[in-house]
C-alpha cells in the first residue's frame, strides 16, 4: 500500500512560522499587517520604540548599524515602514523632516553615516568620518517616499535637486546606489523626467553587469567591487513591484526567471537568506525576517501564489 505523504506547507505558512520563531516585534507586526489582517497601530507602536528625542531613529533599526544614536539609514527605514502602513504623513513625518534638516550636508542632502555613530559597532564597509559627503544611497529613498506620499517640507527642495543632479550625472555606480536612484525616481513628481532618467539608468545597470539576468550563471558572473561572494542583484531587487520604472529594464522572460529564483530561495526553516556579509551574529538573525517580508511582498506584487 502506498504511504500517504502530506504535501509541504505553502510558502506563506512556512514563512509565518519563521517570523514567529525569529523576528523582532516590528517585523512580526508588519507580517500581521500585510498577511493576517492586522492593523497599522501595532506597527506604529513597535516602530516608535526605535525613535529618539532628536526625532530620528536608531537602536539598530537597520541591523548593520548598532547602538542607540539616530542615523539617516535608520530614519529612511522608518519612513519606509510608515509608507507600508499608510502612515507617511502628519506630525510624525514633520518631526522626521526636522531631524533630516539638522543632519543634512551643506548640499541639503543626507550622508550615509552621521559621525555620531563613532564608538558604536557598525558594518565595516561604511566608514565613519567627521565630515561625511552627501550620499544618494541615503537621500534617494527618503526623497522618493516623501514625494510619493505628497509630503511637502522645506527640506525637500534642496534634497530633491541633489537627487536629480546625482541620478542624472551617474556614469558608474553599484547595485545599492542604483536601487536608491530607482527609489527616488519611482516617487519623483516630474514623471516624464523620471522616466527618461530611469531609462538611462537601466542601460547603465545592464551594460555594467550590475544585474544577474540568469541565476544559473551566478558562478560565472562577478559581483560588484567590495561586495560579498554571491551578493548578486536580480531584476526584482530593482523592480520589487510591477509599477516600478525599473520593471521596464527587463523582459518578461528575465523577470520570470528572477521571480522563479526568488521562490526557490525560501529555506527549510521558512525564511529567505541574506546574501551580504554577516559581520556579527545579531545582524544576520535580525535581517532574515526583513528579507523574508520583502520576498513575500515582491512575490505577491507579481501575482505569485503564496498560500
């Protein structure tokens, strides 16, 4: 008699177990909001634990930056969370913009790291300097999400000008900077200009080999300089939803291969892996639920079955 074998649990059920097993409260609440009908208030409450008196966010909200002090990348992450739950408006965002104004460079943009991080553990690939330069990596996603939510604040004027100049002058870049550029362009209010800039950026990404178009070629395709072995970026990293301007960089076949690959990356424990350097034990543990949520949202955005 044939032995009855139960089918494996669907991806969402496996991911849910992984989230309850490993995630921080914030990611648990985000999972509830996106997949279990949870409300926005609990997410907002969990996020508030990372907020500081200077109206920025710290406390390793971005796991690769440790310590309590507010940082631009933490605050960018907080805005992304608020955007995901439809709360990127009101007094809370007004306070965040005041923080951004206080820490901006002379150009009116954001540095990748503020010098207040000195003395606290942080990923070794971003140096802490006394007079940090403006960084599209930090500024682009913030400006993009604020514009997409029709936030108007004095800080945005010069920061937007900086992003346009930085994006339109790019000749050589790297994947994370290109992602930040797309995040800006996807929210920029001048849509014809954004579309033209995105088309140019897509050519750079493809010509410089900053995207792995066929996962089967991973062993033969080099990663960007300074990146970890296997730290490739695929089509869905640039276009996590069909509405992104970066979706036009890829054929349906290329995007389909990438999404098929993303589905296969779900581990036996239900979570998705990180592909960058894990320089401290806590960073990998805290980052995997974030990556798992991002994978689930991307697959759902493209209509891939999860349950």
